[in-house]
């Protein structure tokens, strides 16, 4: 902190001193200056980080269905992706969670978003949508604001979760809408989480290539970290997450 400087001449200061002496205050000296902000007050980094975290968690809770309000991510590969998003979302890439019904894909996806929020990022905005709802929104008449407006909103929101990709019937519309969304997020370097019951590649069965087309599968391969979720159906065991 710079040293204090006078704002008046000596005569003025002498007059102030006489007034203070007359009131019995001339002996009072300035107290110590605290140059360190309190962690509980504005100005301290910890205070502002807590503020960002509270805002981010409220936004996460608004975007998260009640069933997943207690979700948290535990898979090592997913936690690694979370760390990359926290460090620099532009270089984190996207996350693709695949596996059978009931293996915890959706739970881990919402949990991953929660961990990002808990880090108190400078900016936290998130949208979460199922694939069927996504296509319903992007179809003609699906939104009062128009399909192009909704596509731009989905393409530019900093964090997006698309749940259950591949459950809908393939069509020219779904293929084009999916590719445009993936391509826009890829070009803007915005992270994306996708969950699907279909494997990314299966030479002996139906996979994303069969369901969504080679163009989309190729784009996903370029931008995503693939995590295969395994295990028994949690929903049958304890009414758990999909």
C-alpha cells in the first residue's frame, strides 16, 4: 500500500491539530492498516470463488431432474475429463458414455457436471436434454422461437448433456440435426456429454455407426473421450440411475 500523503498545507494542518487538542483528541494516532482481505469478505479470492460456486450449483440444480439431484461422478476417466474442463473447457473435448441400461451413465453424466460447478468456474451455463426431446425441439413447429434459434442455443451453451442418443429412429432429419449440433460445438470448442445404450463400435451387433450413420460416428470419434460403463442394472438392484 502506498504511503499516505497530505492534502493541505502546514497552516491548515496546524489548525486541525489545535481543534483536536481542544477536544482532547490530539493524542490519538492512526491504527494499523490491514492489507489482507478477510476470506469472508469481498476482495478475497476465496470469497469470490464461493460466490461463483453457489451460482454454478444453483444453475446445475435447475438443469438437473430431481432423480439426479444427488448425483456425483466417480469413474476415473470421467473425473479426468472433469479436470480438463475445469482447467480449460476449450481443450477438454467431449465425453461419450456408453453401456447397457442401468449402468449409471446418466448418473455419472449429471455428476460430472456437478463437479464442474463445484469448482466455481468463472462462467457456468449448462443445458441438459434427452435425444427425443432434442429432436422434438428442432423439428419445424417444435419451438415458438424456431428451430434455428434452438440449434444456436444448444450449439453455443458452454456445457451440454444429450442423454440417450440413438434411441430414436434414424431419419434424414435426425442425422442432419445431430451432425449440425456436433459440428457447431466442435467448431466452437464447447464440451459436450453424450450418453447412449449403443456402443461406439461393435462389429458383431448394432452400434452408433448403424444407428446414426458413419458421418456422425466419425465426428464423435474426433471429439470425444469414450467411457464404457459396465456392471449390473442398478435400477433393478436399488432403483438407481440409468
